[in-house]
């Protein structure tokens, strides 16, 4: 709440004004009607313009505005959207005008401002200030001071108004605007008054006369696009620079700096292969003319022969379309980052065609010039950092081979077509050679181990007895349960139906040991007691080792299983009296799936994006109406593994125990005899599932050959061990097929052998002995004689 405190005597009018302001705030918070009365009671204080001391702490903005309206004598209204509190404190008395300026500054910090229109001051959000009817000034006319939003029109005499927009836009508040009127070459800016004063000084320093000479120098032998950066390097010692190719010469000729005594601008005109030079210094113009004459000389036929500046690079390992995309993207980002050469540059700036920092030609310069060779002009002055329309068009669709530009891919021959000068081509070729290296491969060996153990135990005694009859009433006493086997009542109903039904009831008893007492009463078989004893044990051990070999950073997938149909819908089509059922199904892969994407890091580790799934169809649901149910175990993870190390991805360790019991309360708990009154079933199921992974990096051809031969020999050994034993009776059967001997790979530099997962041959059956000599082959090797079936090697 505002208050006034001071240790020094104040003039009586000042004290009255402070007390009146305090009373206004208090009344505004308590009763708006009383506040209006207090505001109207200060004519003498307002007229005196005595200094005031402000001490608002977390006061409502609307209340502060009313007080300032009373103090300054300004008519002020507050937009309903202006909400919040503010603190406004002065250490010493200040004039009302200064207090009003501080109020405007505090509003500006909170995103609000004051707009003056027809003597009315409106407190509005800053974003809407430009839509209010504020004051408008033209040129160097009277300007408003302080933090008010005003609009000012600047008419330019020499500079193009559109060229100043990119320069001035960052200096204007985000919520305010700058617009261009091309008709009279003027700028319309809406912003704070103090910022407009700064912008006026900037515009005045840039809107200067630029009376320079323009000369066109035609070239006979040299390429205008190549000559421009060379000449610019030689003249930049005095703060000069040059443009690239194909920019509109008059679009931004006047932009730049106020000191034009050493300005020299070069523009390449590709259509006529000429240089457009503009310079305010005749000596500079003569220097440029002399340099161009020395550079425009005929040259002997280059090493590329009649192809000139068009080169074809055949790739050995990389994919041409990907390399072309990467190079075009690099050129685009490099051109944008260095300012480009397609749009021209004014004096005093430095472009990508400036002198290199070392003695050799810089690669960024060559790439920038190369990307600018297909430009078709860029509007908006010199020194622009934007790409020309020609260059940007070639890089926009870099995801697929482009039809224009300086780097093209030919997928049919896996080659690159490059249009560049010989120095530029050599630099690009060095980059291509680094990208066209042999990529390493990764062998991913996966081991899926699952061990199951199931145990089930059932025990139950059921009985029933007729207690006697009294007239039409028969007394029955007994127990029945379905927990440990067949329910005695179901079996008794079948037994009472005769011998045939009795046999059916016996066949329907559960697994295990069953003992029953079936007396014959009145010619009917009666099931008096049924005891069931069962213990079931089941174990399982499953090992799966899917392997995959893939390139670095390339995804690979292997699926081993079945494609099972699943019902997705059923419809009955009716046509007259005929109905045709229609069932729609979808097929899904059920089995083992391994999907992996490796990434080899510089330190030798391998990052793996893994998805592994093991699924199977539940045998008990095969004939279900709605389709079978699948059991699914999957892991999806990203891991970091050392080359050749084994890592566990995850697993499942479960131990399930269940107990089901039916008993007669009280009697079932009696020791020993309680077994006659209860039935129970117990089961325990243990599942141990683990997934292991081992990546092996294969870096060259010799390692690939060693890995392939290791797997090849292992499979061939298995085939040899599984050959049938010789038989004198069935000698017409030659035996099972066997792979031919692995061919000797070509000589390569020696390398360490690749150690993989060794495939251990299974043990031979007792009745079959392994052949002692070379096995007979069903499939002939390529060097075998078809008549003698002997290998000639």
C-alpha cells in the first residue's frame, strides 16, 4: 500500500499532495465511488506541479494509474485486461512528469504500456498497443519522449527501404512492427519512443548518397563465378569484399556503410560470363580491371579431358545416393553459415571467398563457390546470409537424388557426378574417399535359455451313503469335490444308468490313481466312495541361438517360426434363401524374432538397439472359436557392450505356487481322519528365462572369411556325423547331402581369427557309428567327376 515517510520538512502543498495521493489509493481499494471524490478534490495540488514522493509496494496497477492521473492531470483509462500489482518507489521528491515516466517504465517491464490518443492515455497490453490510436510523427518532426508506444514514418532518399528491414527488425520489440511502403520508399515503425530515437539515428547514418561508377568487364576464358572470389581476396586488404555469382546488381547497391570512399563491389553475371564492378575509387577500379585481365587467360586442356569440369566418381563401398545427400547437405549448411556468395557483399564485410588462413586453398571456400555456381540471383542487398534460389532449391529435397545442382548420384552405376573446377574437385574427392571406406560389420549372437519345472499333486476322498428312508423321503450323507479329480456326483449319475454308463463314468475319471466303491442296491449300481491320488512332474529346457550379421548402423532382422492365422471378424452373407458365412483372418509370425541395429563407437564398444521376441501358440487354445492364444516373451532395449563380451539383456525368474482345497468345516481339519472329509490340489511352477547377447565386430574381409568358414565347417561336420550307417540291404541310398569343401579364400593380410559361438555336434545315436573314411556325398562339389563321383582336387 502506498505511504509517505520523510525526516525533512516538506512544503505544505507537497504534504497536501502526498496525503491526497495516499487518500486516493486507500479510497480506491475501499470504495471506487469515494476514490473518484478524492481524485476530484486535488485541483490545487495538480495545478501547483509540486514534487511528489512515490512509495507504492505491491499496489494494484489500476490504483497506481488513478493516482498518477490525479498527480499529472492526465485523463487515464485502464484496459480491463491489465491486471496485477506493481512497486513504484522514489527515494526523493520528483516532478510529476518524472513520476509519470517512471510509471511508464514500470509498466513496460510488466508487458504493459500507455498509448496517447486525443488527450486520453490508455493503459493497454503491449501486444495490442500497435492497434490503438497512438500518435504518429513523420520524418524528423516532433517526437514523444519516454516509454510510450508511438508510430513514426521514415522516408528514405538513397537506401532501399526493404534492405533496412533485416537490419532494424532485431532492434525492435517483438510485439511491435516495422513495415515497408515501396511506393514512396518509406519505413513505418511502431515502437517505444526512446527506441525510435535510436532507430532514427541508425537510419540517418545508413541513408547516405552512394555516387559510384559501375563497369561491366566481359570474360573470354575464365569463369566469372570463379574469378569473383579470387579478386575479392586480393582487394580485401583495405576492407573490401566481393560477391558470389548471379545476384541482382541494383537490389542492394546502396546498402552498407556511410563511408563510401573505399567501397568496391563485384558481382558475377553467369548469363553473359561477365563481372559487374562498382567502385567509388578510380584507383580501385583500375586495380580490379588489371587483376581480371591477368586472370582471364586461356588454359591447356585439363586432366579431365573433354569432360571439362564434370567429373564421375565411382564408389566402392558407400551408397551413391546417400553420399550425394550428405555432401549437398554439408554444402547447404556451410553456405548458410559463411554468408554465401550468391547474393553479393558490400565493402567492409567478409564472405566465404575471403583469403584463407593458411597457405592452401580452404575447403569452405571451394564448397561455398561450388554451391553458388548454380545460383540464379538473390534479392535484398549485398552480404546476405541467405541461400540463392538456385542453391536452396537443390538442397531442399536432399532425401532423394536431385535433378539439378553440382553433385548428382547415379544409382545404376553407384557413382557421383560432380560439376566443379579441378581444385574444388580435388577437395571434394578427399572428402568422398574418407566417406567411401569399408564399413565394419557386427555379428550379433543371441542365446535364449528357458528352463521350466512343473509339479502337481492331487489328493481327495469323496463318499456318499444312504441313511435310510421313511416313506417317500430318503436320507443321503456324503462329500463331493472337483478339486482333486472327477466329482463323485457326476460319476454316480453315470454309474446309476447301467453298465454302459458305468464304463463311461470309469473312462471319465481323472489322471492318477483312482479307487471307487460301487455297491449294487435294488438292481442299480451306486457309487459309494471315490479316492484320487496324483503327482505330476514336468521339466523343460530350451536353448535358442539366433545369429545375425549386419553392417554398422544398419538394422537387420531374422524371423524363425510359423505364420499363424488369427480370426479378426466373422460375417454371414445372406442372398435370398442362401446364407454364406464369411470369416476374415490375419496372419502373424509366431516363433523367434530378432531385430538389431548395431553402432560401433570409436572406443571399440558397440551400442545395440535390440528387439527380441519368443512367441508360441498355446496348445490348449488351438481349437477355440475366437482363435488360438499366443504366449509371448519380448525384450526391447538399448545396451552398450564391449566387442566380444557377453551381456545379459534380461530375463524372468518366476516361482508360482497354488493350493486348492475343498473340505467339510471342522471335520476336514481332524488329524488323519480329516482326510475323509477334504480334497486338495497343490501345484508349483518354476520358470527361468534368460537372454544373453554377444556382439563381435568384423572389420575386414579376412575376418569375414574366417567367421564364414568357422560356421561352414561346423554345419558340414554336423552333416557328416548324421550320415546313415552303411547297409548291405539298402545300399541304393547314397546318404544325406553334405556341403562341399569350403573353397580357399584369396590371400589377404593376416589378421586375428574371429572367435564366435562354437557349434558343438550332437552325440551320435548308439546304433549309428560315424563313418571312418571320407563321407559319401549326396551333393557333388563343383570339382567332382560326375562318373566316378570323386573329388579331383
